[in-house]
C-alpha cells in the first residue's frame, strides 16, 4: 500500500479507505451483506482475489471482524459502523453533484436487482406470496429476466424461473429502470410515457411507487436534510 508520508489523520484514513473498491465493500457491509458471496454480488466486477485482499486489509485495520466460528462471515466493528454517515454523505453528495449520463458500462442488471432485493418495502406487499417478473430486453443474454418473490415479509431474488404464478410483469430497458432506481427519473412518469410497461394485479401495481423505494443512497441525495438510513 502506498502512503502519503503524512501524519495527518485524513491522510492516514484515506490510505486505507480510498484504495480502489474499498469503500464499495464497506457500503455492502453497511447494507447488510455478511458473507463473501453476498459481498461479491454487490461488487460483481471485483475479482475474488482482490475482494479477499481488501477484506484482510479492513480486518487488519479493525474495521471488520469475523462473525462466530465461520471464516466466511464478516461484520463491521464499532470503527466500521462509524463509517456509515461518511458513506451516506458521499453517496448523497454524488447524487447531487456528480451529474453523469449512464453509459452501457455503468449498467449491470445483477447489481440493480440485488440492490432492489434488499431495498424494496415488503410492508407494501400482502403476507401471501407475490411474484414480480422483471424483463430487460437489452440486458446481456442470461440476465434479461429476473423474479422478485415477496412472502411473509421476506424478499428473494431469482435469475432462473422459480415456477410460480406471476402477479406483476415489469418490462423496460435496463437504462430506464436504472435511472428510476437512482432517482434520476420517476417510476410513474416512465409508466405514463410507456418507457416502463406494467401488467398484473391492479391492487398490487397501484403501490409500485411505494414498494420500489429506489436506491437508499440516491434517495438520501434528494432530500435537504441528511438523516441516517436503515439499510436492513
């Protein structure tokens, strides 16, 4: 690890946290991922070798620790938890001030759906099973159809057809849904223009805007006051 050669606490902190991918790994831990494979889903372009290296660096620095006797599970220490407002504020700042146009290289169906799985508001669904099918015609082969399954307050994500009856079908381009998820567009506006097509049970579809809460960091960047977030 290259150092700045400075005793300044900011320099010391950035030496650890500002290496490539490190803060994104911390973001995933804050969001509730604990196991190696869960973390990989949140940083799919990061190699397993580099992820392992970053985890060892964070553990050595006292930011994370192993959970129980299983070496594959991690949790944030008190020091790691204190990074939460830093990550939240950086995300909010990025949403407000880093104005970029989403390019093909920025679009990732698996990352989008993984973020949705852990962020949708299950309280908007009835307790019985609800299956929502997403279709992205422009996504790479093998990543065009996804299924979110809500049942008894739990959300599961499937890339392979689970074989259940479908309650809602949502069709859009990957770029449009990503823009909605990052609060650059409104879901209902995209439905009105036809950029997003929705079919299914009207009692369920009328609450789409409520349960599709959007990316938590992006949502934080749209409000004037920056409150804490419940990532769980």
